[in-house]
C-alpha cells in the first residue's frame, strides 16, 4: 500500500508551516529546508492553496502560511483530497477496469470499507497533533536520516 | 492510495479458484479466463504457493488449487503478505528515507495506525465472503467491463 510521494511532501509542507503559524515562509526557504525541488513544491503549494489549507502572501518578501489553525486541519482531509484521483485497485477506476470477476465480486466493497477505515483513523488527527512538542526550530531543522547515517559511518 | 496491480491479480486468482475448490485448474486456463499474461500469472502463483494459499498438482493435466478452505483465507493476510515490501510513505522504507522532519514527526505513527485500521478491516473478511452466492461458473465467466461497454456501443 502506497500513497503518492507528493501527498507525503504536501504533509511535510503543512507540518513545517505549523511550527511558525504566524509567519509566512518563502518557497525558496521551504524547498531548501524540506530538500525538494522548487518545481515539485510549486505544484504542492498550488494544490494546498486551492484546497484552502494555505494562503499566499504576495510581494518581494512574500511566501505562504497556513490558512487556518493547525488544529482545524484534519490529516484525513488532506490525504483524501490529494489522493482523490487514485484508484486503490483497477476496478476503482472511473472506467471500471477490465476484471472478468466484477459482476460476482464482493471484494470491491470490502476494499472500499478498508479504505474508509484508513481515512476515518486519520480524520481524528489534526496537523497540530503531528509535530512533537519539543518543536522544530525553523532555522535548525534536523538533517535527513541518510545524511546522519553517512556521518555516523564517517562518510 | 494504491495497492500493487499484482496484489489485485493475486486476489482474482484466489477468487476464481474458490468457485471450484475441489478442482485444480491449469495456469493456461487461469490466464485466459482472468485476461492476464502467463508471465504475470506465474509470479503470482509462485507467491501464493510459497505463502501457503495455493498448492500445485503436477503432471500433464496438472494445475493449481486452493491449499485450504476459502473461509480460512483472510483477505487481510493475503494483501499484507503481498505488500510487505511496500512503503506507505518514504519514511516507512527500511533506510528511513530522507525527510528532514523525521525526528520531531508524529505523523509516521498516525499513518501506521491508519494502515493497521485498513488491514484490521480486511482481517475480518475471508475469501469465502468475496464471491457472490450466485456463483461464477468456471466456463461462463463474465466479460470484462470494457468489452461489455464496447459491445454496447456497437464496436
């Protein structure tokens, strides 16, 4: 079971912005801190803004910030909206797929129920629950796990 | 959210075999009925056999059949085993990924909980629950949805 890589990145953007909810952050700074390409980030910011989770601050020193308090952003909502065009299996596609068993199949309903259980679990969690209270200082974000491992090995 | 296409196909193989649990079916017949390549089917049968869900009957008229009653095969078990090397998001990978937020992140635990809710839903369902009681006659499997649609349009 996999989520889109861009769903993962969208959640990271929201988590980073939740650490300083009253400040706007430039996309250059976000891209650098979260180690993602500006092109990917641009698409993700566009989705999050259109979905109402972010708002943009225009101008030379502009950027993006949360559009609502972190405890109002449900993780289930973010993932559900970003994954809405994904099909869990072939028969979930809008064209129905090509499975020969479909007319006698009850598996589809079971899988839909399991998918609903996944989202229901995350509907009870908000962005505010995601970041440990020790905080993530905006100028001292931890290094990626692979970088730490490389350092440990003396690379 | 997506499952592997091969997980979907593995479930179809089990569903097809559950319609005639006392008979073995050749892989040629299975590939034709389920409209999948023999190469894909071979890998799926290998997985299902190694996992203990299928057994093979050798010989010129050999084939495969369920290794246990359909009501003993839990759908959650089949999917969990086939997807065991998949990572829901990057930080679920065995190398930990490269997310800079990991040390302060509680999202990972939430996502693991949601994944568990998905599988728990399917642990309560068995292969016997998957096929409607109207049955799927082995020689009269329904046509794929797209083929039916093409016929409807007079193609």
